[in-house]
């Protein structure tokens, strides 16, 4: 039921306008409200906060369907809002914090963003410089963040900041930042080669004064909180990857079964058939492990190692599949006339954000032989 509803909403409210949003570098702000009214944003929210109380896998499915229908940029935006920031609040927030933010995030009145990356600290989160200093009953936040998805539309930003500059990773706390507060500002849109409908920008915090209760979770435990939430974030990356693979393969099959070369359909050539078979096999293997990880997540048994294996393999397979698919289109694949070009461009960042493939391999290796 959720899948059918999701597809209908995407086909009606997103696909007719998506090309224009890709050109603009962000979706219309009203889309968030529209998706909220349709129940797409808060599917996983408890009913007391206005949600449907559906299991987490429904949110993953929505990410997958958006990606399958070639809306990879907005799939990333949705993933941040509904599959990352919302769960942070659901799992770590006080009753007051949940009541203040979750219902509005479910309706689309509030758009959420996650701000960890800085110009000098990407995968090395422990080296962030943004700081929050206690001043009486308030925190004073200073610093900047870069490559922030939903940055231009965000009403709530979950910021990783140093509350103890001398404690390394143990000095990081998570702060809930209302973007209407004085001292908060946004840089211009960052122009990317893909996922263009996902608005991305730099955020600045200049003496932003936050209430004392702005800390999400436990002060000084921000790094641990982030590590604990990574499995779900990486499930979202895998959902996006698998959806894109399905969509790209469908487009490619449709093309090669119609396109002719040397008097025969491209689908009749052994190279084409073997390429398709190879891609299908890899995608289905990735999907099997994804399903295994989803089941483990539901039982609170998904480990950091499992999340790293899933994120690494699924996104690398995505990049390989869309590359091979584009090759089968020949020169037409290199034009915007065919959807495969966007699948190709949207895929590339998947092996970079939420932990690069190199970091994922390091996490996996550490679980095997230590540091």
C-alpha cells in the first residue's frame, strides 16, 4: 500500500517538474509540504507525532522508489530529512524536543539537515572545529559546515560541534539549531555534477545563541551517537543504490531491445546479454545482503562492520552498473536526452558521502585484524 501510494505521489508531484528542479539546483519548497500531506515524510513517525507508525523499512522503500524513478538528488534530500534527522530525534530527543520538531517535520513545515562535514574535516569527524561554548543558560555556536544537503531549505539543522575542545572525539556534542536564530546564515548553492535537485550549500554560525536544552542526546557523546546512527544512514545509501540500479537496468533493457546495429537488435549481441546478466547478478546479490542488514537492523543487531560492507559494496556496484548501462547506450548515453545520463551522474557521489569507500574498507579491515 505504501509503495503504490509512493509511486503515485512521485509520478504526480515530482516527475513532471523534476527537470526544472534539476536546472534550478533545488526543488520547490512547497514539495515538502505536499509530501507531508501525502504521509510520505512521516511514515516512520509514531502516531502521537502525526506519523503512520510504519516500520523503518517503509522509509527505506520510499528512498528506493525515488531513486528507481531517477530522482536520485531528491532521494538524497528525503533520506537526510526522513531517514536520518528524524531517527536521530526519535532515538535521542527529549519529550520536549520531539514534540517541538517531529510533528512539523512530518508535515513538511520543517525541513531537516545534518551538518557534520567542514572544509577541513570530512570523514575525519573527530577533527571538526565548529564549537559550542556554554554561557549561562545558553550555548554560543561558532563555525561553518560545508556540503550540507537540504542546506538552502533547512529550518532545523542537526550540528556536530565541539563542546570540549580538548577532548577530541569525546568532546563532540550534537546541537539542534533553529535556522531562524540570529547569527545563522547560508552560503550560495554549491554547483555539483550530479544530484542537482538536492540543494547543497555551506552553513555559517556566528555567535548563534542556543537554549541550554539544544543538546540532542548526551553532552560529549555526539561521536558515539553518530556512530550508533550510521547503520540506518548506510541502509539509506544502499536503498538509493539498489533503486538506481533497477531503474538504470530497466531503461537499458528497453533501449537495447529496440535499438538496432548492423541489422540486428543490440539485445541480440552476446556482449550485451552477458553484460546484462552480469549486472543483474551483482544487483541481486547486493539486494540479498541489503535485506539481511534490514532484518538485523530491525532486531538492533546491525553492526558497524555490516553497515560498512553494505555501503561499500552497494554503492560501488551502483557506479559499475550505471557505467555499463551508459556504455550500452553508446553516444546517446552521453546526452541528457536519455535518462541513463542522470543515473550515471547521480551515482558518483554515493561512494563519497556517508563515508568514502576507502573509509568503509578501513572499517571492515579493523573488524578483521584490528588497527
